[in-house]
C-alpha cells in the first residue's frame, strides 16, 4: 500500500526534532511520507531551504520498486531497492537514525528481531512505527507480495531493550499501533528544539506567510 495511519505523525516529528539527526535511513520508503516530512521539519521549517541543496543525508530502502517515482529523487539522497535486512548486512554506512514506518510486521518474528538488532548496530536510534496485536491481518498482492503481514508484535516485545520509549495510538477502527524509539545508549534529546525555539519559528513562519499574502493582495488590488 505504501502508506499508513496519520494519528502518529506529529508525535514522530516531535521526536525527530528533539533527536536532530544529521543522517537518516528510511526503511520502507513507500509513498515517501517520512522522507518528505523529515526534509520539511529538519531543513525547510527552520531554514526555508527549498533549493534541494540539502545539508542532511536521508537515504531510503524500498523492496518494491513500483513505489518509487521521480519526485522521490528530490527528497532522498539515495534510495536502495531490495530487502532491508540484506541492505543492513552489506552496508558500511552508519546513521544517526534508522526509521521503520510499518515495516517490521512484514517480516517473520525471527527475521524482524534480527533486523532490529542489526539496525541498533548501524545507528544511534531506531524509530519504529508498528501495528500492535492480532487485528492487523493483511495479505500481499500479485504485484507486491511483500505487503503481507507475517508477524504479530506487542509493546512488551520492545521493553526488553534497555533504552526504549513507547507511545501507543489507535486508528479509526480503534486498533492499536505504537511508535517505538530504541537505542543502545541513554536517549538524549537536543535542547536546540526546545519550546521557545519551536514557538519562535512558528511565529516566524506565520508572520512570513501573512506578509506574503498581504503583498500578494496589494499587488492584486493595484
């Protein structure tokens, strides 16, 4: 399907800004939601950088090449086509954050746990969005058999990791899903994106937009 629930988006972006990663690997690119949002709120929100000369690295892995379109190339530095576990096993690149948006349930449980272990070796933080419980059955399609759900996960599957944060949500049909942040070390949030910083930039963007609209209206009325 290449997309997923939206109820967790603002929470994910809040975590991202507090972690302030300089390099990200987005597992399961799909439509490109997370790559686009990561660019927006790590680069455009603060710096207004629309020229594509990005300061941070955002790479992606997508097993189904049919999802990848031309617009992805603008937001991602590189997108690797293939199996995510195979990619991690063969890459020497280390990332600040590996993002897994509705990915791990598409692996069997043993392979999923192996993936998490390796992701923690390849990055400082692993951010996982995942359905919780047994009410998320999903089959693959002829075009993309990788869409099938192969494992069931619960929050206590992640509490065994020493450093973890878990936030639970419900979709429109009241099914549970969670956002899980894992690390091999104590989770430390940067002070750069504190409350005042966020408010200041919100006002800057709001006033900047208001100024643009006023200029446009003045030109239109002349």
